[in-house]
């Protein structure tokens, strides 16, 4: 089976951008920022009027409430677009140089290095992939096995190519100098695990009813075991509006936190997301031997609702629109990513601090 490899990836990237209105909008914003034009509030005060509807005035401050969260998201989009473009240009270059060293065309070099034949995907391999992702696929194996085989073949091509490119980049001494945007996020006074002075702080915006948040839990625990006092975890709430029990679950967790059991309650909620409701929240509190009258009063009165709403607003201002959303020393990482994604960022941050050690401290900020 033969395959044609795309050589000019940078040109392909530009072609895709031309048909993507969001990317064009983002790049336009980036160019405007670079030229010093079109920036919100650049020349006007925070209370200035930017529009009128009859006698009603729309102010700069009102506009910022809607625009700033989107701008934070756009900043991350701009960085990712630039990063992908840089890698694409670098990949073109290292392939050209490798082909030149062997006196081959780029197509000849890729065919020689990667081959034009694939190892056939067996039904057993397709079945193994299906078993591992059955919940996401949601269809009987017999209906999807042919599509799975084709997908795994394409994945095989991509993996071979990426391994080659990674090797060529390393040989050429590729270094990414573009710096990602780094957000400033409050961490004091929130449920925290790890040393207060740890060189790496991970802030997680999470939802107790979100299946992807639950999927991320083993990864976070693995990272805490691996990095110990070099890593601090800070919990921020971001219950999604379509998860009907998520907000109340967050209230319940903080009510448990009032009695020093936030993280135990946190773990119990994620252990079984099928048991989310007021009766179940109280049952968990009872299992943790909490002061039940105190817990029930806190839960019934939604005593921590205002703080949870502030967390939601803080997340929105940072561009968070789904969960889980992580910020590693202010660097955004979205979704239930594999440990390797976290480790790449964490190791880079640790290298920048030259392995600065942190004092041993299991809990900080008065939250348990």
C-alpha cells in the first residue's frame, strides 16, 4: 500500500488557516496588537462610553467583562498557532537537510526512511483498541472494526513520521524560543496539597460531575507521587451549568473542608460520580465522621456558594470554558491529558528554577 507524504507542511497550515474564520480572527487580533491598533481600552478610560442604545450607555467596563475572558483564550490560541507554525517550518527544514545529505529528493528520502508499506492491523489489535476505548466509541465492535483498522493504519503512519521528525529535530539542535502566555492566578486561601513554596504550582479548575475531571485524577495523583514537595496542587471550582449536581457537590466539598476533610471528600465524590445528590452528599459526610448537624446546615444554606461563583468568574476571566483546565505555573494545559504532557511542562519549570528545593509541608493555606 503506497502513501503520499505532505512535504510542505507550512503551506498546508496556511491553506487550512485561510478557510478557518476563527484562526483568521485570531491572527488579525495578533497583527492589530503588534501594530498597536484595535486594543480594548487602549485610549479610553475604564468608565468611558463606547456605544449608546437610545439613552442607554454601554461603558468600557461593561465591555471588558465580556471581552477580557475571550482575549485570554485568544492569547493562548495565538501562541498555539505560532508554535505549530514554527514546528512546521522547522520540520520542512530538517527534512530538506536530511534528504540533501543523502542526495535524495524529499519524497525519496521519506519513502526510504519511513517505507511505503504498513504492518497490517489485525482484528486482535483492533479489538484491543476497541476494548480500551469502548465507552467513547459506543457502538458494537463488528460495526466499527473496519473503520478502526483504517484509523490505526493512519495512526501508524503519523507515529512513524513524528518519530522521524523528532529525531531529526534533536539532531539539528531545534530549540523553541517562543514563550507561551503565562496567567497570574490567585492561590492563597484555596484547598491546597503540597509545599507552599514548591517550585511548581498546578491550579486545577474542576467539576465534580465532569467525567474528564475524574479521568484526570489518577494522573494528578501519579504526578504528586513522582514530584513530591516540588509540586503543589490548588483546587478551584468550575461547575459547568449542564451538570446539575456539580455546584451543590462543590458546596458539599467545602462544607467538609470546614471540618478539615476537603480532600477526603473530594476523593470520595470522584470515586463514584453516579452518587451525586443531597442525600448522597450527606451519606459521604457521615462516612467521613463529620459533625452532621454542622455539615447539613452548611450544605442546606449553600454557605460557600459565593466563593464558588467567584471561582467560576476567575476561570472565565482566564479563558476557561471547560473542565478540567490546568495552569502549571500559569501555563495553560486543557483537558484530561496523559502524564507526559504535564511532565514536559513541569520538568521545564523545574529546570528553570535549577531544581530549587521546597520545604516539606503536607497542607498549606489552612485548607485540608
